[in-house]
C-alpha cells in the first residue's frame, strides 16, 4: 500500500520537469535570436533590436543584459545564445579561450570614463585630481571590473592616487551612490552619465583617453540562428547602429 | 511515531536539493590551491571583518531583540499584532531593497541621517553601516525565535517569583531570562548565521571597501569577476565557518528546542 | 499573626464577595467551579485589580479602590501555593527554597539564605531532596518543596489554591499532615480552596461557601457541616436541603407549595426564609404512595444511583427551584427489590424528628439575627 502511493508523486515530478523543459524549447523554434550584452548597452541595443525586427519581419530578439563576467560564466556553463557583446575585450578573450566564438570578434564601440557629481557640482570638482580633495567622498569601480581597471589606468596617467570610500562591483552601483546623495563624486562611463541626464552633473576627464574601453561583438559557435545572428551584428556595426550608439555617448571603435 | 513510508521521498528530495549544490561547490574547489586562494590578504581581511561585524550585530540583536520579544509575548492587542507583522518586513524584503530602505533612513540625505550628518556623525561607508545592515536583516530571526520560547514558557513562574517577594527587575534576571536561555541560544545562532551571509543590504548601504566594509560575501562577489577559483574557494570557507558556528554552538539547541 | 479582610467586586467575572480571616485562623473556601474562589485569591495576592474593593492585611492596606491604593504583588507578603508546584526548573530544590531569602522578601547573604532553606526543607520533611532538580521530583515531593519555598518568604498570610488536588491519595495524606503541622505550629493565617471534605475537617477552622460569585454561607467548620444552609454546603457535607419559608411549629413551605414538618431550631422566625435539613440515611424509599401517617412524603423521579459507603445513594432529579435533587441511602437489596433505575417514579418519606429547620442565610453568609 505505501509503495503505490509514492508512484503518483514521482509521476507528478516528472510531469512538472517536462512542462518546464517544454516551454523553453518552444521559443527557440521561432525565428528568435538571443543576445548576451553588457549592462551598459541596454538602452542602445534595445533600440537597435527594434530596427532589427523591422528589417527582418519574421525575426525577434531576446536580450540578456548583465555584468560581462556573469555573461561569460553563463556561456561557459552552457547557456545558449547567438550573439555576445561584452563591455571589454578581456571577457571576449575568455569566451574565445572557451572555444565559444565563431570567427573573429568585431569592435563596434568604445567608452571612456567621466566624473559625475550631484547636480550643480556643489563641491566644485573640475579635474580628476580634485577627487583627492579631503572633503570629497568619491566612489569608483573595483579593480576587478572593466571600469575599475580603466580608473586605475587614469590614476597612473595622472599620477594621482584616489582614496575612495567604496569600490563597487558594478558601474550602476557607483552611479546610484552619487544620484542618491551618498557620495560626492563617482567615476563612471560617459554613457552612464548621459543616461542619468539631469540627475547628475558630468565633469570631463582630460586624461580619459588613457583608458579607452573597447566593446567587441561576436557570433557564437553554437548559435541556433547563425544567419540571423550575423544580420544582428551587421545592424549594430551598420549606420543605424553606430548612430544610436553615438547618441548614447559611445565613441568610435 | 512511525511515519508512513512515502513521506521519506519528498523529505529526501528536499534534503538533496540543499545538499547537492553544496557538494557541487566543494567538488569544484581547486584543492591543491585552496590555502593559497583563501590565504590572500584581502581574503583574510574580509573574513576577520565578517566575523567582527556578525558578532557585533548579533549582540545588538540580543540587546534589543530580547526585550522586544518579551513585550510581544506578554501582550496582546492590535498594536502588538501590527508590530509583529512589521517585524516580518526584513524577512520578505529583498536584501537590496532593505539596503535602500536603510539608506533612506540613515544615509546622508536620509530621514534620520540628515540630522546625524549635520552633527558630524557619518554612517554610510563605515563599518557601523555594515553592522546596521546585518542587524536589520537578522533581528526578526532572533525576535521570532525568542517570542515562541517566551510564549511557551508563559508567565506563571514570574507570578510565583513575585509572590515570593522578588521585584520585577530581579524576576527578569533570576527567573525570566534563565528560562529563556535555550531559545536565546538558538535565536542568536540563527541571527549570527544570517549576519555572516548578509550581502545585498550591505552592498547597497555600506559600500565595498577592503578592511572597512568588504565582508566575505562581498569579497566573493568581487573575486568572481576575475578569479572564479578564488570565489569558489572563499565560498567553501564561508560555508565552513557557518557550519562551525551552527554545529558547534547551535545545533543541539536547534534540534531539541526544549525548555529544560 | 495578622488578620485579613477582603471585600471585592469584579464585574467581568460576576464576583461580589466579602470575608475576614482572623489572625492565626484557616478559612476554607468552598464552592462549585467558577464560583469565584480563585478570583478572590488573586485579588488578595494583588494579581487582579477589583473594580471596587479593599484588601487589608493587619495594619496595611494593600488594595483600596476608593483611595487609589494598590500595592504590587511583590510587596504584599502574601504566599501563594497552587495546584502545580511551579518550582523554577533551572534551579535546584535548595536554590528554589532559598529564592525568597536571596532575592525576595527578607533578603540575606548567601550562606544565611542557604541555612534558612535547609531549615524550611526539614520542616516539610524534604531535607533529603535538597540537591535534586525539580524534574526529578514526584508530584507530592514537589508540592512539599513548593510549600517550603512559599514559607521561606515568611508571608503574613498563606493562600492555597487546591494544593492537594493533583496528588494521589498517599501524597495527599502526607502533604495534608505537613500543612497541618506547619499551620498549627506557626499560627499563620491561611485561605484554603479545596474540594475535599477531609481537607476541611483536618485543616480549616472556618468555612466560607461561594456560589455564583457570592458568599452564601459562612461559619465554623462544625456548624456548616453539621447544619449547612446552602445547597453546595449541603451537597458537600452530604446532607439533603430543601429551601422555603418557615411556618409555625417547625413547618417549612416551599415556593412550589410542598410542605415539610420537622424540628425547628431556636432562631427560626415564622414567615422568614428557612431551610429543612435531613440526612440521606433518614430517607425511606417506596414504589407506591405509602399509606398511614408519615408526613414528609414527596413523589420524585430517580436521576442517578451511586455508592455511598456500603449503601446505595439514590439521587432524584433537581428540585423545582433548581436546587440539587434529594438523596436517600438504602441497601443494595432494597434497590434490587424495588427495581430502581434512573427515570423511575418513586416516593421519598422522612420522619419529622429526622428533619431540622434552620433560618436561611443572608447575602453576607451569616445567619440573620
């Protein structure tokens, strides 16, 4: 008697797993491509995606925006995607070393750092060196993330050593600390500053050219929709895509 | 009591669900490199900071949580019921949201924080902020554990002690508190474990700076950007420390849960 | 030696009581469950604030609602012993008994407190239990230790709420002896709530009976048990009681018109409320209406049969005014011969000289003068 009552339970478990499996495979059968892209590309790529759908009426795009290293980890662990666009070349190299990339990656944009402060720049910060003033609390990215290593390069280029109150793991967190008034200044990408609009005042870094972040894009080897994936890359590198990126504040690749 | 045999199946599934990921993490560790990976200065600093802040926040939880638990246990009424529901808030809030709430309260522009800032007391980006974040998420654990124990114990013994001539404060120290010791022990262990693993609220409210606010979970989060092996090794370290605390101090109490 | 005065009205429990305990006296509080006995004790101990009332212990006023006085429990010097011993589980027996000398009334340094505890334990015959933990004790042992603990606080009055109810016969007997010795030796005033006739007989000087929150009878133990004037008192003492109005020459007429003839006590006043009391063993039971002279015959329906010593107690349905049914003690053979069973109609008959008529009681519980 007890043995037979465990059978319905086992059946239910199998059914449940089957349902979960079913739903995900259904989406892939349509003309959908999956794009893994860095978080800083969210607004731009979403706009480019709309253009892609107009140009390719039967197709659609699914985005996964996250930290670049998270994306690489997911890809290495077997997540399926068609296109990969991290925020720096290091993470693309990791993907290449894991033999995930089809062909050669293409550089499609660049990003430089800038300083953001509270609107109106109350602490009168005019240069990178001003960030070391004693009454200024500054937040930067930790060295292990791309924007952090870029910040270090600028520190080396200007010969200043910053003393930040916090080293965040994502650029968004740095921006939030400034917009919420917790810190006086932060070092973020130009694109982040522009997206924040009137919530911050941006101060240009004269030496920003010392740390240019290059964004590569590539089609993945196991892409289910390789042709559509290539078309997406072309849209990004094409005239429309470049215009969108430039308006967002990205530089030329 | 003999359980029906089919109950062991879902129980086993539940156990495996928790154990298998832990085993997977342990299996992935680069064991030859383990001591080097966890021995780096940043790792040791993070571990020490974690232990110090978790201890401090557990103490805060005890000092404020025990009286709160007793007040809730000995009183009934709408105000008490409301308080109890509010106490559940840190449990259901995503910790990051908890961190934002703390910012709105104690940050530079916060409800209370703006006055503190004017007085020259800065909380954000300090170790104090870490302790506050941990206390915020752990306090409900302690209060709920203790309130249950206090209700079970009841107030009969307190009444008897009063008839013997003991003043309320004496009753508290010699009767009420000793009888709650087991509940207190299990509540404190839970609070400590929760504080040790606290991440989202700390990151949002306190920031991340080596030696000041970068606790072990934050260190792991950072390491995984560049050195996944180090992140895994540190995760195993964190699990080991938690296991020592739980099994060494708490498991006996957690299992028996009795008053005597 | 201190006397105790209680007057309390607690509206939400329907209690309105007043009684006194003289210095050195033991008062037994009897009554059905929910009559308000425990409420009265709680008011004395300061665990309950009456809506109106006064508690006076010797010269000290502990509660006075008119004057706004309310002394906290821990300052009252009132000892409390409950049905459960409630020994502190985390302390040893000796530490329990030493609790008051160490932390409560009469605080002393540790060594003196320990010595005092040992003395009290010896007085309750529990000296050998000193090092045990409460969970290792039997019910009877725990209660004795609880008594020692309460006495160690040197209370001015001792309140006992059914302390023997949870004990088996042997433990109860032992505990009763200890209580008797202690109460007699120290001359301490005490209020004892109990359901046990033996407790009343061995421990109490006076008895107060509570029914529905009011004191319905109050007097010395001997008087109340020999001639109870309340229904509970009668049931407790095991006698029959019929209420009505006194007539001339020892007659009593009930409110439903039945008439009883007996011997009147000296203080009976015709026309005033009175009670007729007679023992169950004085009742004869008939199947058919008896012929001949006996007055005091009443037709009743059998409600239950019970044993009473060697005899069978036949109890009838409730009387028309709601009072407990009448009881007759007859032999088992008679029960069989008469074919008695619940629901059967029978006749109870009592000789006039077996019935005594007394004045009924006033609200305060004393017989009217």
